[in-house]
C-alpha cells in the first residue's frame, strides 16, 4: 500500500501488513457479493429462484447477507489471531496462558 | 396485579439495577471515565456495542418499518449490519492500537492539526446531538404509552437515570449498564417473536419459520389480492439506485458513528477490538434477523384478523379495542357495509396501522402473559437509554477532551479534566432533555443527518488516515469539509418541508439519490478531494508517517518485536 522509502518497518512487519491487506480484500469481495450483487444488482433475476419458502434474492436481502457478515468478521478475527501468532505480534501470549505454561 | 402496576414494577427493578451499576462503577480518573480503563472484556464490549447501537427506534419501530417496505426494508437490515464488517476490518483494530480516547483525538493527531480536531469535534457533537434528541423523546413516549404519564415527565425520569450513571461511572458505568440493557431488550424481543412465530407457523424459531415455511409467500399473495404492493418483490417502494445508495450510506455511516467507534477503545488489546466487533454483530444480528420475520408474522396476522371481518366482531377482540383507543390502529367503515377492507387507496382503505404497533401489540396478539407486555416496555426503555448514554458520552468527550483539554487548555491537570468531563456530560443530558421535550423539525430526519454526515466526513478521514500514509492535513481538512457541507446542504434542500416548512422540497433528489442515500455521494467527493489536494501538497511529516506504520501492527510481546 505504501511503497514508501522512509518506511521504518521490518520485513516481518511488512509481510504481516501485506497478509492483512490481502485478507481484508478477499473478505470485502464476499461482503459486496452477498449484499450489493445478490440482494440488489441481481435482485430481479434471483427472485425467480426459490430458496425453500422464499425467493433467493429476498433471503439474501433479509437473512442471508447478515449471516454471511457474521461469518466474515469471525473469519477475520480467527485468521488475524493466527497471523499475530505466526509473525509474533501477539500482545498477550494466548497459548501459554491457556495451557498455564509460563515462558 | 394490573398491567400498569406490573409494568411499573419491572421498570423500577431495571432502573434500580442501572443505578446500582452507576454507583458501583464510579470512577476517579479520566482514563476510566473516557474508555473504562481499557478493561472491558471483548464479549461484554460486544453486548455494550449492540445496546449502544440499537436505539429505541430499532426496538420499537424497525420491524414495523420493514413490514411496510417489504423487500426494500433491506436498506436497514443490510445497512445497519454490514457496516460492522467495514468497522471491524478497516477501522477498529488500528484505532485501538492508536489508543486514545475519542474520534477527534485520532483525526487531530493523525492530521497534526487542531483545525482538523475542531472540525471532527463539531461533526461528532452534531451527529450525536441529532441522534440523542430522538432517544430522549423515545423514553418519554414509552412512559406515556405504558404508564399514562406525561411525555415531559417521562423525559425527565430518563434524564435523571442517564445523568446518574453517566456522571458517576463515565464509560465504565455506561458499559456495564449497556450489557444489562442489552440482555433486557433482547429477551423481551425474542420472547415476543418466538411466541408469534409458534402461533402462526408451529415453528418456534422466527428465522427458520420465515425461511422454511410459505408464510412470507402467503403474505405477499394476500397483499397482491388486496391491491397492495407485492411483499417479496424488490424495488416496489424505493428505486434500485436508492436501495443501493441508502444501504451503502447506512453502512459507511455505521462505521463512522463516533459513539460506536469509541467503544472499541475500551478493550485491552487490538485482538480484543477485533473480537468485540465479531460479538457485537452476533448480538445485533439476533435482533436484526428476527425483525423481518416478526414484521411478516405480525402483518400477516393483522390482515388476516381484520380484513373483511365485521367491525363489531373485530372490536370484541381485546387487543383490537385496546390499540384503537391509543390511535395506533384506526378502523373506519367508510363504505358502510359493516365490514373492514384493506385497500391501497387512501379514500377507501378502512384500516390504518401505525408501524410501531407491529412490535407493541404482538405480545397481546400472541396471548402472552402481562409479564411479557411489561418486559417489552422495559426493553424499549433499555434500548433508548443505552443509546442515549453512549451518545451523550461521545458528544461530551468531544467537547471536554478535544476542545477543552487538547485545544483550549492543554495544561489542565487530571482533576480539572475529570471535572470538565462530568460537567459536560451533565450539560449534554440537559440539552438532550430539552430537545426531547421540544423536538425540533430535524428529529424525524435523524437517520439522514447522522448517518449521512458520519459517512461523508468521519469515515473517509479515518480510513485514509490508516491506509493512505501519504494523506496529509490539507487533504483531510478539505475532504471533510467538502463531504460535510455537500451532504448537509443536500439534506436540508431535500427535506425542506420537514425542516423549514416549505410546501415542496427544494430539490427532489440528486442523480436519483434521496436524502438518506446522499451521504454516499458526500463520501465519494470527500475521497476525491482528499486525494487530489493531498497529492498537490507536501507529504505529512516523518513522525506522522511513523505513527501510521505504528498503528498498523499490534505491539507484540515476542522477542522479535523489539526492533
């Protein structure tokens, strides 16, 4: 994102930030697909597709998109936990604390 | 015990809990007052965000509003939940890493300018003020509806309660009362929805009943038969471009609302900020996926029980006679055939339903015990009070922290700052109460103003502050001003009948986008102006560029972290 010559960040920090940006981009693509594409742009064609008792686009508009939003934030929180651990940016040592092992 | 006595008892019990928490949480330093000492666990913060977020209107009016809008009600459902994805992925973790007290704090420091700080503080105060006026009114309305007290008395009682726990306990008191308030409101809402879902479909889970039975289809067919709009078809009430724009404006506005953003400062770590966002959306979605189901059930039931039924027979039903007395349900046999007809034409339609009745009447329609009716009253109050408290803190901290301490009197000591914070929140309660008693013309336009302005001013400035290292003071200030002024003027012009009392709106729409969606255009203008101006002026100073890098990466306790 920055391409800045004065950057003070280490390679490890840059790699972490790149992974973070990539994850955000992927999740926001899904976010736009379920809300703006499925429930608004394709609202008319998808309302002829039946999803159990409802037209598919209606289900996305009033139920499905919200459920997907929840999944997106949980995926983000879990994936970032993994990244924090992998790149050693945990603010609190989760594993050690959970196991009750001291460093 | 009569229903009124029962309602009074339940409301008094909840109020006693809120007051006790305020007393228990009393704080002695500004860090506890503004951000609860960063000690709130992520799940509790999630519940507090949900209560902060869901106002009296979400609780009482939203299901009804959606049942009138049909498919197009998605603007509120997606708009007010999808914003949390943006907030949690794009803003919250970095603001937590930055770690100060308010939104203007971040904007002022990031853009190394007290001018930017002042503009952000004014935007924060204005956004929160429009919003809080409606909340205080809501408290008064719940009191008058359930306990037959005057609206003014209701507003005064609400002010007293909020003032007590907010002044004593600051953010800490507000947070823990919000956790309790969330519990009260969600229990009341779900019991009601589960009961009517079971009564009409035999399935107790409203979301499942809506998706897997044909009840929505039956409602849609019924509406078509009566000449009303097809419930399940898109764009019957709003054009496609407006559904798109309003949904996006509400999402961007959600992510830019100061009273929600400051809640992310109250947790310990960046990780906890991410998880608060996740829990917040779970708690919010519990109500937001239930509301459309409740709307369908209640509307179907209303039409079934009233359409083509003899007036005298209908008036025998308890809930019908009760709600016609309040004026929320109007039955007039206009053609004199002794029966009631729903039609789409104002002159022949014989049943007029206020949208609030969808939630308010459902406990009685579903024959729930008076205890649940009383709980719904307490839930409505909890929703309005919790949102009011969060807004009051956001607007008073913008004045006491950003304007008083950071701009006017940087030498103020801890004691003076805490005193200023308490005085400001007290003044904010008085102002909110005054607007609750004398609602100004713009109170009905809260959604357009608060969300439009947050989307067009604060959201782009914070986002660019994190993701565009090259963004500088000039770009941000010009961008915020452009977004703010454009959106503000557009809403005034489009809503001139409600605000200035003109016969017709000065302009109907901008490129087909209405007042609720105009914040999107304001936000786009903000982004463009910020980009162009920042590239034409010098880069921000070295230490600001380092600040931007610093907020992007959590601190870390590992050995490799010390670089």
